[in-house]
């Protein structure tokens, strides 16, 4: 919200320095996001009348303009097109320095000398308008040669851009900000001048007001103004509006906007002659009804929207013949707007149910200054005062105005203001800071909270504080106000302590160990997007996509089901840059559509959390791509074992896979299987060359190893069996080392054989595969597996006989599995 | 048709037989020109068409087209079949039993790897909080509207929802499933679990990935990382919140950096605050980064709203709670002076290798 310092000063005496004020506003939670100085540097700008406009040969963007600025004809080159001969515009003569430090000099363009510059509203720092020159025809006193600051009544001002939080609709106006400042600075808040009805004719004799949807419209007031002269607003009104970023239109509309900015109450003026029966009503829109709003868009009313719980309810304002005039609280219709010929005006000042306005505004994609205020909540008692202020402002530019007596005032359902009990001890309990009861009373009373009793108080918030709830929640709301006005910076700080210790879960520790291990093994961690293109999802067959309904682009519209594609893509991109000699990994979430998920997440959903909804299964994977020259499935297997070695698992077997999962090389893939539980902890192999080919659009450049570990399985001790905690002390006696080579059928897994060998006798210290041989005397369908075995006893050095006995037992163990000594 | 040899259908039969006899992709490529290409009988026949009358030419031309298409189709089918066979053969030749891998046969890299910047930052933050007595909790990224909004005191169409540009997932009724816009739904899960298992109090931080429907720029990505803290215990006050934030600020950013709170608004906390820390660029002296104020905004915090405690079945008369949250990515940006967050998703090795 843009807010003028000069305007604020009308309400409360303030410190000189804008920076000092900024600090105070920040501390009140009215955060200043920017400070702008307006009306400075315009001392030299004068009004000029356009005498002649002529083309410049060879130039199609600029024209030669002759103006009279009170001292005879002056030639100017100008690039704007929104004016004609006879118009009055703003001229910055040579030597003037505009806001922002732009100095005007004499320049020659296309052989034409320009003796100054004709200015747009933005160049003068008066508005955001940069589409054309600021045209001053409607401005009283805009005579050639007069200084612009005099004509516009400009006083240098400072505009704060204040961010008002959603729970402070009461502060979303000049008076509201001034009120907070008055309490903080302990100064008086001055009230603006108000008018009173000055005609004896009762409003009811001419106009009507009714509310049919009592739950949607809390209050509807209708006032009638007669003998209205439509004219430009006085300079001060236009200036206030411009400072706040609004464009002055005409005195009636401007007064309505000014009051909204000043007091926070949106009002809507209608041309009385164009409202059938001069009556306004508020009711629900009916299905099939349409309305063309002021922005020229035809809107279908009462049509259910996509939003959760949106029934399509719209509150509309209708005329005496029940025809729809406007979307209540959001935007009016074109048919009844104020025109130059308007002489009688109906003023609607109302308040509406905030949630209804919010839903309508969202559904129609129509957010206006009015709707933004109503959806946050407008003080239901404010309407009459706002109209009185509107008329007071309008009277200045429409002398002889008549305001009919006894404006109509109909009320719907207005929630009663809550009461909150509050003791100083409640404040201390929540804030940890003791504040004296008298101080609590002073701070709250300054904001017009009514306090009864004396610690505990019974607190009643003013009607404008719609954010304050009842009961315990209301107590928190009120304590926030006490804290805010007291100053957050003055509150006590205490570092809390509790007996429970902090720490990481087993899963988090597992993740950290794996990540550290991957880095220690030379891999680089990457971060690839979880939102991908549908075509990317289709590259690997992993079930239906989990799709985003409203993506920013189709490139980011599906939640990934695997990290493989992403990490491979990163590898290929780095390969293109000549840096593909790396191992890359990501620890990330993958999503499986609930229709195909093994464990879909059923959780509370729907309005009020009253129904259930199936959500995607979210898994976590460590995906590692080994992309260095020579890397392949073998390297990946060794690396996978090294990674898993960090987790102290009992035994993980690398088992060939008949059906490699999508993304893996079909004949170079294996599962990492927990021996005890049989659970799959991950897969290992090579990246499917077909996938690489599709990502590059050509041949796969070279092999790449792939490790994918399932963190969900690894963090689950029933799946990933931990190694026994007891540690065996190594024997003090030397170990005997023997080598055994077995001709082993292909169907027998090398690690199963090694495991059987190791389990033969407790004196077997270790079994290590050191050679695999095929061909020669080894029959096809089998290979020779050579193991080094270390044998030892904790009690003595094993003698030859014992070693020979053990050797026999080991050979027998192999034979039992179908492996014969070579 | 004077010459049987030139009957297109018969010709096609003959050529299709030849296609079926092709045994390899190489043979197919070699034969292609003589089957359907420029050296094929079709091309030869085509050339004779000119000599014929118009009607005959049209009839024969059409028959020729059909016959050629038949052969072409067969050729493509054969190509696919042979291709698949050759791929299968190649894969078979490539077959490797990974159970036989000999560890000693492979040299593991000795070069140092590099952890991700966001992961590293998250770990540093977690470590600070763990040392302060917090546990670390995690939650899902896809949430129901209830957990992301309504249980946090934001019923449907609540204007405060406008603070978050939400990405919805196509599951269930429209707009009922969201990509979480903040890590706060994890607070709800955590409190529900604590109530169900009788394990109050809670002292936890919750890091995680969140999403917003906002065009990415140097400081914002569609997916971003946040860490939130939640303490629910008896006797907890706003003073504890302010003290915790101050403690964390000093521990993470260094003793020269301090914090301050100012009023703010979040639907799920009351009182609410924004917290700012000393500008790390100018150490509080005032610079462009901090708009000359000496302070930069880091996150939001407040006392858990009684309505939120109520929604999860915690007695707000007995328990108070505080919560805070801020961006992990933003911390990384500040600490490593990264000008553009988008560099993080580029994953250029030359960028990653600068991380320790």
C-alpha cells in the first residue's frame, strides 16, 4: 500500500525524518518496503499550450511541436502522440532538473532543435503513466506559463510503500496506519472532516435498499446525492490519489476512491437515473445470470469453480427490477456507472462476508482494491462514516450538493464482537515478559479496545478488528497487539532448555553415511529436478505419471519416478563439456502413482479433512552414475559393495537379475539382496544403453555404471539386516592361508558359495574371491571360482593336519552345493 | 497386361520372399536399393508407364504403388525384427554375472568427491539444531489440502492462501492434493503422532523440499528447501522463541551476527513475527543488499496458534508452542555468496567441485 506522509500528518503529528518514521512503522509490523519522494524537482516545470504539431521529414517516431509557455513560441521535439493542437501539457524547459536528477538540455534531432521536454506523468514522478504526456486540459488554472506545482497544488511529499499484513485490514488505510502511530508515539489522532445530510427529503421517499442474502451481505447503506456537478477533483484530491498510485477520473469517483484509501471503506457510486427504481438490493446470483463488469468482460455468475469447496456462490447488487448491476464488493457493471451527465448519485456503502468475496474474486480472476479489502474484512460499522466523509470531499468540487436525509441502512447477519478475558499473567505466560496491567490497558485502549474490570480484563475489540477471535485464540490475538505496541524488540529473550536430547534418526544417519561414503569414493553430488516433462517420464517405464494440474510449463509437469534419467542427463551434459570423467550421485525423492504403488499413502483430505485421499508413494533413492572411461557394471558392483560396507549390514548378495528393472542394461544388472531377509536393497549394473541413446539422440558414447540404493529398505532393519554388534577379537596366532578353486555351475552364485565356505567352520576367518575363469578344461555352463581362505584359531597355531582337515571340509561344503574342486 | 513378368502383384510376392530371406541388417541395407529403390524392378516398371495410354497408365500405376508399399512395409518389419534380434544378440554377448565380480580387480577412484551445496547447508543447519536439543523430522512432498492449509488454520479460499502460489496434483477432486508449499504440514503430522503415541513434548526441526508456482529467477526456484522448527511443551513462551532464534543465529552465522523480531502475520501462529539478522554483507553498516537498514529478513516465526493445537488434539491451555521457518537455499546463497540459485540445478561439475 502506497501511503503519503503528508496525508498521514493530517491525522497525527509525526517525526520530521522519513527514516525515523520507517523504523517505527517497521517495528509496528507495518513494514516499509520502499520510500519515494514525489513533487520534488518540479519547480521549473510549467504549463504549455500546444500551438502546432508538424512532422519531421525522415522521422516517424518524433514530431516537431511548437508550444507557448507564456513567452512566445518554443520549438520542441516530442515522441508522444496522445495530444492535439490546443492541448495544455507540462513543459520542462532547458535547465530544469527532473526528479531522479535528469537534466534538460537543448538538443538537436534530425535538424530540429528541441528547447526543452514535454513530460509524461512518470517522468514527473506524479504517476506510473508513461503511455503519453500528462495532459492538463481539465485542470483549473492551467494557463500557459504557470508553474505546474501551483496549478496542481503540489507540495513535496514522501510516499511510503507499506506492506500491511493480512490480519490487519484495519491498518490498510491512512487512518489505520495513523492510529497505530498515534498509540506508539502517544499522540492524538485527529478525525477527518465529515458532512451530514443537508436536505430534508428523506432518502426512503426516492430510493430503496434491501438484503436478500443476509449471510453474504452484513450491511447495505444507500445514500442519495442530488444537484451533483461532475467535474475534475480539486488538486489536493488528485494529488493524494496519484501519490497512492490511482488515476484521478472525476470528482465523484475520486471521492469514493479517496475515502477507501483514507478510511478503508470501499463505496460504489451509481448514476441514479440509470438504476431502475433507484433501489439497490444484495442477493445471491442465480445460475444462468451474466454480468458485464466495468472492465468489459462478460461474466457467468453462480457457476461452480474448481476450488476446493467452491459452490459457485456469488453475491450481486441488483436494481429495483432485480436486474444485476454489479458483482458485490468486487466490481460494478458498466450500465450504471457515473458519466459526465450524471446529476443524481446513489452511494452504496456496504460490508460483505469476507470468504464469499474471496471465493468469487478467485473464481472470476478479478481482484480489485475493493475486493482485496472486503475479503480481508471491512469494519461493519464504518459505512455511514465513510459516506459522510465522501460527501465532505465531494462538496468542495460540487457546490450546492444535496444529501438526502436519513440514508437507508439495512443490516444482514453481522457476527457479534467476541469478548476475551485477559489477565496480565496470560500476557506473561505467552510472551515470557511481564507487562503491567496499566500499560496493557493503555496500549489496548489506544486502539479502541474496550476493557472492563481490572486484571483480569474483559476485552472487547472494536468492530474494525475482525481479526480478533473469541476465547483462547482471541486471547492470543489480543496479546499480539500488546506485544506489537509494546515493541517486539523490548521483549525478554531466554534460551530454553529441556531434558530430552536432540539427534538424528537411524534413517538420517544412514543417509549421511551413504552420502559421505559416496563423496569419499570420489563421487560428486548433484540435484536434479523432481518436476520433469511427461516425455522424460515416458523414457523409463515406471507406471502412470503423477501429474501437476497447473504446471508453469509442460517441462515441469510430472513428478519423477526415478532419479536415473536426471543423473544420466547431468552426466551427458558434463560429458559434452568435456567433464564426463566423473561419478555423479543424487539422494532424492521418487514418486509412484497411488494406482500402482505398493504402499499408497491414504491420508486425511477434502474440506475439513473429513474424507480420505490416496497420495503417491514417496521413496528415497541414492542414484549413482559412474561415467569415467572404463567404468562399467563391474566397477559399479565394487562401488556398491564399498558403499554398503559403510552401513554395517550382515550380508548383502549381488544376485543376477533375469528381468532388469527399466533404466538398467538388460543383461548387466543385478540386485543387491539382503541374505537374511531376502529383501532387495538396491540394484547395480550399467545404464541401459538404449536410454542413453534416446537421451543423446544417437549412440551411447560409452558404458556407464549405475548403482541405485533404496533408502527406505536400507533404513528398515527388518529388510536390511544389521551385522551382529559383538566384535570378534582377532586371533593372536598366525593364520593359515589356502587357495581353493571350484568348478561352479553358472546357476550357483559366487557369494552363496563363499558364504557356505565361511560357515563351514568357525576357524574360517575370511573367504575372498580372487579369480574367475571360463573356458579351457572348464565345461560350458560353469566357471572356475578361486577363493583365498584364511584359517585361524584363537587358541593356537593351526597345524598341518588341522589345515588339511579343514580343507577337506571346505571342499565337501562346496561339493554339497554342486561345486567341485578344480 | 501383355507380359506376366510385369504383373506388380506377382512381382511383389517374389520380392517379399526375398525380404524374408534376408538374414542380417547388413544384408538388408545392401539389398534395399534392388528391392524398392532405384535399381528395383518397380523403378524399371515405372519407366515403362510413359508409353501406355492414360487409363492403363493409371491402373498400372496404382497397382505398382500398392505393390511397392507392400514390399516396403515388409522391409521395415524385417528391419525391426532383425534389429531387435541383433540387439538381443549384442546384449547376450554383453551378458555379465555381477555375482562373480572380484573386488580386487577394480581400482576405486582415489580422487576426492564433492557433496551438494544444499545438502551440505542442510546438514550444517541440522547439526546446529541437534546440538541445541532438537530432533530432525521429515515428511512427504505431496500433501492433501488439509495438511498443507486447513489444519494450519487456512480453510478453503482463505485469503492467506494467496501468500503461497500453489501447484496442485491431479489426484482426487480438483485442488485437493498439493505439492507442499512449506514444510509446515510436517508439523501437523508430527503433532498428530505425538498425540497418538503420547510422546509430547516436541522439539524438532523439519527440513525438506517445497514447491511454489512462481517463475524461477536468480533468487527463487520452483522447488526450494526450507527448514522449520517446532517446540511444543508446557511453559514455552515467546521469550524462548526469541532466545532460540538468537542462539541459532550466533551459532550458524557467527558471533557478529545477531537477530531481531518484528511483528508479522502467519495464519498458524499468534503472535507472529518476521525475523531478521544482521546483514552478512555489510555486517550491519548498511549496504545495497539490506537497503541500507543493516538487517536482512531470514524467515518467519511465532507462537503456535491455539486453533492449530486444537486441530491436532493438543490442549492449548496446557501446552504452548513456538515455530519458525526459513529457506535453506537462502542460507546457502548468503553463506557462499551465490548470485544465481539456478546455477545449483545446472549441476556443472566445475561448479560442484568447488564445494568441500
